[in-house]
């Protein structure tokens, strides 16, 4: 069983464009990684390198220290699931599962069919007659049932309704407990999936902005609430993410970590303190400054 996936100073050029630059990421088995970034940040390009769809222009990408690109034995350890247009696909999910089983020895056919039932999708219905959500369920089922040591889901929940997405999230956590794997989830629904992540990898403008455990990352910000005047006094000069008001109550979201002195000041002023959400931090940490846009 592979233990680590390592990208070391990886760059990717497509024609004259630099898509990725100096990407260094390390992932370990048994964890769920959230790969997040704004549109065009380079998330799918990173995933395509891991899946050997592309070759890095420079740098190395290895599993347990062995180069991955065009290594048939290692490529078999990686599954990359993404949104697919099945409008011309006349096979059923069951047929696709049978084909997958032929080249994926670890594929669990019974589990795949059980997943489709859990999604409320008919495994014997031709894919082109299925809704987008049912087609997405098919892809999700293939990825979960593959039992691949490295399983990538790139916006795989697109088209699913809320109950189906929630079912998928629960199955990801169950699959992680069942077998030690590396799961990589790339999504724009950060607020809905953040609780799944053991670590967050944030990509911005083709570079790694950060890679941190979720709990450590969430310590980067806080929300303080209370009477308008006291909150304004406490947060004066701090890096504000946002300010909300409800009558005489003000709530400030702040980027930064609290010192012991500041915690004592919060108690002295009788203010409420709480954590911020990943999506709020993500938005602020990847927003462009005026000089960058200019």
C-alpha cells in the first residue's frame, strides 16, 4: 500500500503559458485532502498531473519516491473522477462497473451497486437517459468502489441534489475508515465539504498558497461580537474580513490569531469570540489586491 504522494517543485507550461509554478505538496495515506482555489487557479491541472494525463514541465511527482509518469504499475493506483458528459453513452452503470472490474482488480462490484441504491439511481438504466445527478452518482460510485490507494474527485458532485451530496460525503468518510487511502476532493462548494478535510491545500494563481491541517488553518481567523462601541474598540487596526450589524450588536470577522493579552481583553469587555468558516478564510486569502488587478 502506497504511503505518500509527493509533488516537488513541479511546474507546468502549456504552449507559452505558465499554468503551474514551483508546486510542492506532500500527501499521506489515510487522509482526506481538500484542494481549493478560485476558477483558473490551477486545481485541475495539478490533478491531471497526479493522474498522469500530463507530464510536468519540470520538477518531480512520485509515489513512495518512485516517479509516477508513464509508470503502469503506479498509474493503476490512481483513480481520477470528474464531471463527464454521458449524453451519447448507451451503456448502463452496471455495464460500466463490469468494465471497470476487468482492469481494476480491487473494484468492489457489490459495493458499487449498493452505492447506486443509496443514491436512489437505477444501475440498469442507460446513462444517456439519466439525470445529471444520477450520472454524477455513477462516477462517485466508481471512485469509491475502486478502492484505489489514491482517489481523486474533481467537482464530482456537480448535478447532485443536497441529499445525494450528503450521502456521498458520508460514504467518503466511511471509505476512509474501511481502507487507508488518499482522497483528494476538489470543489467549489467549500462551505458544504470542509468538515471532510483533514488537510487543506489552497491554490492561487498557479502556486500553493498554503497546505495546513484544517484545525490549524481555522485558527488564522476569528469572529468577535458584542456592543458596537466595544467591538469597534477591540478590532481597531486589525485586518477585518467583514463587519455585520444587528441593532446595537456588531460582529467583526478578523484575519489573524489572538494573543493571550487579547483573550484577556475580550473577557474584560465581555465580548463573544468564535471561529470562522473555511470559505470565509478562503475568499479573503485569495482575493486580489487593487495593485495585483492593476
